[in-house]
C-alpha cells in the first residue's frame, strides 16, 4: 500500500495546495495527516476544508488544542498570538472538523499496522526527534509503522522490523529547506521517501502580514527554520 503522509500544515494554503497537487500526481492508496493543520499561518479555514476532503486519517496537533481551547500559556509569544487569532478566525465547519479528531490514528495496511500521532504516543505537545527514536516506541504504540509530526524536521528510520517516519512540515519547514515537505510510504516494503515541493512562499508570507500576524512567522517561511 502506498500512503502519502503530511503534517504541520499550519494554515499555509499555498504550500498545502502544492502538496495536494503532488499527491494527486502520485495517486496513493491512502493519505494521512499527523496534525497541526492550523496555527501560525493565515488560512486556517481553507486548510481545514482541504484536509477534510483529502486525508483519509487525521489526528490533532498541539495547535488544534490551542485554537479550540484558547489555552496558549505553554506557547511562545508568536505562536500564542497566532493561536488566539486562529481561534477567533475558525468558522463553525472548521471547529466541528477539528473537534472530532483524536490523539491517535491507526490504519491497517495489509499485514502491517500504522499508528500515527502528532507529538508522541502520549502527548501532542511532546517532541520526538530522530535521535530519540527506539524500538520501544513501536512496542508502546503496538504498531509496525510509527508516524509522528511536530518537529517540522523529516526523518525515516528503520527500527528493528519496524519503521518510524516524520514527513516534515508542509507549511513551516525547519530543516533549512523552505520547500514544503511530505513523505511517500510503501507499507509493503517499508520504504519511505521524503519529497520536497516548491510553492509560492512569498504569497504565503504576504497572507500572514495582511492578517496582522507576527512578521517573524512570515520571514521564517523563506528561511526554512
């Protein structure tokens, strides 16, 4: 089974449209999204609508929690301002969609089981970087393939007979490559490729500035960090 994996869209409509166009070219069997559809960027409702139509399996991220609850005490000032703005901007359709998402998503892929979380198996807020991966995470999730997001840095790591994948970020990459990132996973062979997709980052920056969101959130899109 071929699965397209995306995460950390962060209300970046321009990046998401470019990634979805690439996914349509690939024609995968399934599309999954590891959370943080909203936050930081200026087009949360449009992104929610596209993900709802495109993704077969989606989990919530920490920015969904912030936008729905208004709790931003654990966020830095830029993220907090964007989360409050997002909370006020979400329409009822977006709120309804985000509210029904869960911490965990599971997908049967032939003989293999994929488990997906935004941050860690226990929390949408906890980061799991590549150097923190170990077989115990697969055992804890009771899966063969573990999909995580949140770090905005892609990785593919074989762990024993299993696999851990982070697709990187669609809408706010932080690995010094400003192009949108996604993963294309073959669950039968346990092979996974990280793809980068160019998009109009300047237009996404202008959206952020026009919305009155922090300038830093626009500038970082051009730097990929």
